[in-house]
């Protein structure tokens, strides 16, 4: 499938867009962005300077991905979700002068392969989202999220585990889980660590 960039999209000439990717109406992709193959950037989405996004990822409508975020392969960022980059946001300095780019230090959100960020969720940098994790819609993530974790709420807390299919896992004994969709199995090795035993 050929790369598709809508005329109303604003894509910087230095951005590298992978084959087969689509960038829809009014999206902005800034300088130095690297977008992998077969990605989708939805209407009105914003991708900040130098952001790296792996292949087969989807950035949905009006999502805001601020630099220096890094996204792995197959990452889903839902509609109107926000990846922040300022720990101490202020428009002005203590002397009331307007802040410039050199007056603050940007920090990023890192999202591993296969993870999903639900609609209107906010990831407050610096945080890391583990592989295949699922952040529920409307959650506010202020701490790192383990691989396969299902987190929800404000602030977000782990409420369960999900498998590669994104479905909540069912407990089969004290530390083993099974995916009801694809029958893959997982083992919980500590309070915040789940590992795959088998995949289907």
C-alpha cells in the first residue's frame, strides 16, 4: 500500500515517513520525526520534533505526542490521548519573564511494543509503559506501567493483567493466568511482573 499524506496535513520536510503509512487531515508531524512503515496518524494529531514511532502503530484523532516520546512497534494511542513532556509546567519564569525553549528540560514518555493508551488518557512524563500493557480510557499515568498490566483511574493503578490480544486475563490458580480469547498462558512472578508461558 502506498504512503498517503492528505493535503491538509502539515508534515515537515525532515520527517521520515515509512512506506504504507497514512497521515490524515490537519495532522502535524514535526521536524526529525521517524514514523515506521504502515502507521496511521489520525485527523488533528500532533507528533512532536524528533519523536520515534515504530511500524504498524496507530495514533488516533487529536492525540498529542510530545517530544521526546519514543513508541515501539504496534503501539496504539487513542483519540485525544496526551503524552506530556514537562514535569514543572509554567508559562513564565520566577521573574515573570516568558519562558523560552532553553528555560526548561523536556522529558519523554516511552511506550513499548504492542502497548495501548486509551482515549483521553494522559501519560505524565517521565513514565514508561511496558510491552502489551493497556492504559484505560481517561486514566492519568504518573508511574511506570509493567508489561501486560491493565491500569485505570486517576492516578492510574493496576487493576489486572491483559495478554497480547488486549483482553483481561483470567486467573487459573494463585499465579497463573489464561487469555479467554486466544488461550495463551501467563505466570505472575512478582506483584508487578507477568511473563508469557505460551502464545497462540
